[in-house]
């Protein structure tokens, strides 16, 4: 007996049959004596299809324009709105009571950063009233509303952020993330055939993995889960088997040196050449980039003989349009001979594990595995619990398999 928040991703609600299967899971949880809240994504590839549609309309007279962000969110929120209504109808059809809410209807207030808004608050009152009335409450994932009443979205995969935020404000006993895979794997099983499902992993490891390309869970969702200490259970909607539990770290976890490996594709390295070597320049450059909400990584600065510096960093391809406009503006302001160069076709392979804090030799083993196959490492970054190498994109899948083998991640611990 408790409060469960379940989330069904796009593939788990892609057809009327799948919607009914999701409804059955929610009803079953309620029949076990729980109060049940369900967060849903848009059906199947709806979000991708809507984005494609927008791009088509934004091409006019052979010129492609970038869709205004506010209008893009206005469009994308419709995807989830379809699913919530259908889910509520499905539950009624199965003889139970449900009510659906958009983000706005439960006062899910965000800032006004369209396409990657952050949740500021949720009004739990309305949700609790309906739960107490015995209803299953269905909430649209991925969306919110600004103080001014504009629709916002929370970034791709943002239904997970909704799941965890709702779980946190309602103080749920568990957040169940139903998806089309059995859980979190030691590496992407589509690339590494012998990847193994992980039973338990800490918030910090999961945070690193999702930031490094493990796409099952959005980083922001894991941050929230950690902050509010909500256990997350990632599981397959196609069966009742246990998935992966993402929980607070416990002392046993340090016995495992590496928990998982990840590959982040489609990175571009940006190099700003001839930047004046003066205090405050880096703060200014990265301050402006951060103000545009662009995430950069792997920053390197080399000081040249002529009082200038070369500053390089990587961004995801998806950020490139936004970044280029910030960089052009910066270069003008910095004056002199500062120039920007872009190198695409990069990937990043990483290993993650809280055990790295207490075990040595992890870096050596990883570099050795890559070197053995003649893969050139272009740049290395580390944190307490991860090591990442930037490599050529074409080497990515092979590199992932090599590091997976090097740490024998296929073996159960
Ligand atoms: N429908 C949105 C997307 O595809 C949100 C989600 O699925 O979590 O990104
Ligand atoms: Mg989706």
C-alpha cells in the first residue's frame, strides 16, 4: 500500500492495444492497494513526426528557417495531450475511474526557456483530490506552462523529468519507468551484443551514464530523483519482470570497479583561435554560452607565445546552430584575429563506476584496450567516477565493445 507514479514512454503507448496494456498495469497497481499516478509520453514517434512537420513548413522558397521556439513547444505539447485522453478513456473502458491532466492543469510551472524548460513547481492539490476520490490520475509528460500561460517542453525525453518531479512532490514510494527495454544495460545492447542488464545502480553512476549517452533516462530526471531521494525502477512494459533500480549509493557498490560504459555520438569540437590571453576572457566566453543554455564539455585551453590562447570544447551537433550565433557575436566583441573552427564527426566513449574511487589502474586498462586496436584518443576527461575519451566517430561502436570487454562487464557480479 503506497503511492506509485508510473511512466509509459512513447513505444509503450504506440497503439490502442499498447495503451490498453498500460492501462492494465495502472489498474493492477491500484488493485494491489496503491494510489496510482501515470505520466505518459506522446504515442510512438509522434514527437519526431511533429518536428519533421515543423521543418517542412519552415522551408519556404527553398530557404530553410529555424522554427520559433515558442511555436515549436506549442506544437509538441499536443503529442502528449492525445495520449492522456486516450489513457483515461482506456481505463474507463476497463471499468475503472481515471482523469487526465495537461501540465498546465496541474500547475506544472516552468521557466520560459522554450524547448528545455525547467520545472519550478507543481500544484499537488488537484492530484491528491482525485487520488482520494479513487481515480487513477493521468498526467501529460514533457510539458509545462509558464507563469504567463505559455506552453513549454522539458527537452527530448522530458517525460522522465515529469515522472520524477511528480514523484518527488507527491513523495511517491517508487517511480516506475516503463519502457521497451528490460532496464539499464552495461552498454547499449544494440551496439554491444553481450551487454548485461544492471540490477541496481547509484544515482551518481546513472547521472554520469545518462549524461554520456545512455539514452534511456534523461540526466535531469536522475538529478531530481537523487535530490529528492526517489527510488526509480526502469522496467519493461511488455512483461512483469524486475528491471533496474536506481537508488542511493550503498557501501557494497564500491566493490564493482566499472558499472557501465557509454558512447555519445555526434559531437563537434569547437576551437576558438587567437583569443586574447587575459583574465576574465574564459569567464566571458563560457558565461555567454551558458546564458544561451548550451552545454559544453571537455574544455581545453592552450596559451600561445603571442599572448593569445586557443580554447576548445565539444558540444552536441544539436546545439550547433545556437552555438554558432553566440560564437559569432563573441568573436566580434573580442576583436583582433580571433577565429572559430569546427570539427564534426567525433564521439566519446566512457566508463563509469563508483568503485573507481577506491580502485586504481582503471584509466590504464581503458587506454590499453583502445590502443590495442589502434584507436587514437584525441582528448581525455575524468571525474571521480568516470573516464571519457574523445575519438573519431567511426571508431565509436568498436571502442564501446573494446572497453566493455576490457572490464568484463558481461559477467554478473
Ligand atoms: N515525447 C517526448 C520525446 O519524444 C518526450 C518523451 O518521450 O519523454 O522526446
Ligand atoms: Mg517520445
